[in-house]
C-alpha cells in the first residue's frame, strides 16, 4: 500500500496537477457550467409538462387548452435548447479571463463566429405535404443546443486564441486617452473580431463548395461520433470513473478534470434523451450526465453515501462516529468533502480501494438494469446535482419508481463494498484512541 501511495505522489500527482491547471480544460469546464443553471431551469418546465399523475394531461388541457404543453415548453426550448449558444460565449469568456483579456469581448466574438458557422435555414414538411420545404432566414434551434455543442467548444477556444495572439502582438486599434473604456474596448476587438469572423466564413464557404451542409456535420462525424462512442459506452464510462476516483485519491478534483472532456458528451446524450422524452419516443441513451451524477455518485464522488451509513451504525472509534454525524447532512445533498478530506480518503491506501470500486460497480449495475428494461433510463431531466438520493432517481428517470429503487439497491451495494475496508480503518483508529487514553491515565 505504501508503494502505491509513493507511486501516486511521484508519478501521478505531477501529471494530474498539470492537467488540473490546464487553461483550456478549465475554460471548457467553466464555460459549460455557465449553461447549467439554464439547463436545470429548462428541466423544471419539462418536469411540469410530464408529471406522472393519472389524467394530468387532461386536467391541464381543461384549464389551459390543447396547446398547453407546447406553450409550457417554450421555456425549455429557450434554456436547455440554447446549451451550445451559451457554451460558445461562456468558453471564450472563461479562456479570455485566463489570458487577462476582456471576457465579454471574447464571448461576443465567439458567439458571432458560431452563428457564422451555422446555416440560417430549416427544412420541414408542412402538414399534408409529401415533400420537404426549406425556409431561409431562420436559425435552426437544433444547432443552438446539444447538436452544436462541439462546434461551440472548438470555436470558443479557437476564436479566443486568435484574439489573444492579435492583442499580444499589439495589432489593435487604440483610442486616445479620455475615450470611455467601453468604447475603447470595442475598438480593440475590431481587428481580432474581423479576422476570426473572416476565417470561419471562409471555412464555411469551402465546406459548402464541396457539397457539405455545414461545419456542424463535419465535426459531428470526425469528433462527435468517436467521442460519443467512448463516453456513451459502459467501458468508456468505467475508464472515466476510474480516472475521476484516482484523481480524487491524489487530492485533486477528479470530476472537474475528467468532466471537462466527458461533460459535453454526456450533456449531448442528455439533450437527445430529453427530445425523445418530449416526443414520447424510446430514449436512445443510457449513459448521460444524470446517469453519472444521480445513479453512480450517490453522496458525491466515490458513492460515499453508503460509507456515511456505516460510520453512523458501526463505528467504534469516537472520531469516526463524530465525523459520520457531521458528514450526514452534506452527504444527503451529494457533498462529501468532509469524508474525502476528513477521514481522510485522500492518500489513504486502504480506503482508496472501495472509493474507486463503488462508483464503478454502481455504473455496471445501473447500466445492466436499464439495458434489460428493469430500470427506466434517464429521461433527459437535468435535476440539480445536490438532489438527495431516492428523490433524485425518481425525478431523473421521468417519475419512475424504478429510478429510486436502483439507487436504494446501489447504496446497499456500496455499503457492503466499503464495510470490510472501513472496519479495518476504524479498528486502527480505535486502537490508537485506546492507546492514547492509556497513556493519558499513566500520566
């Protein structure tokens, strides 16, 4: 065990520390987080539209008319459905902050470049018609959401790098002293903004010349599909969870680092499930953002809710019993730093084993249950990550009791996984406490 800790300290922590400090990964994570409040707000309206009560639809239609659901989901389309648009601004904004540039200016340039890359037309089939009709002058909502997320990420990073390069080279228009700062900043953005927009415009023209509809289609094929296959599979998710837990074991926020890469994949799957749920179609994905947040990491990273139960019921050492009482309230709301750093689990070779194992087992059992149809898949409802277990499973699965039951099942499994390791740890502390008490009496 000591060799394992030495390995983590010598080889793993330096690399992981550099990844944690990498500005592009930080910008990607923080930029997407900017969209999370809107995603949760949109999901709230989705829940209202599909409450699992008998005759609920008829009741709402009787009060608000037959179009009540369409009107209710206006808010969902304008929040959850704008994920890509918000990310284009947010990623550029956060990356510009890392370079000590004006974040708002960088965000606006990225946002406009994202729209330049997007074709302003939609294709639909009118009611009763046999052929599709293309209408110009309309921004396609699909590209503003999860379908455009990867393009938003690439443009957000690219446009800010260009902006930073030009500003650092001092190729900007400077206004005289006395000009208001807001006006001066807008002129600083003129040249980098023009260059970014022109580059994206030329790329779009070249793509269209070869008969491809948009940059979105290329990115979805070249980048989105392989990443989706990795992040949307059980083996890929297990690898991601292993890395998350290993990073946490070294004292680094694993989900912040790994989530910067995986969150776009899981969020896209969440949005696709949401669209299918709204339409009444079969949900296409098992692994989404909520699969990981709600069904895997109950109590926080490492699935430590079961561990809290053990600490409350089976602790012999006074310090662990007291820590269990302190850790219960935050643990109910998926916050486990009191345990991670208070037990501690970080750099504790004995507790690292179940800390890594528990979430992986949760992922396997939940995936099998959903794949066999025994458990309802995540319905694309982005509930807050602090939602307590059982309630979270019920809501995330679209109001299915099976979502709550699989959480209970996983908590019991986690308890059994942690129990033998915790007993060994607790015994060590109990022995130390007794030894200390004996020494105090001897004095």
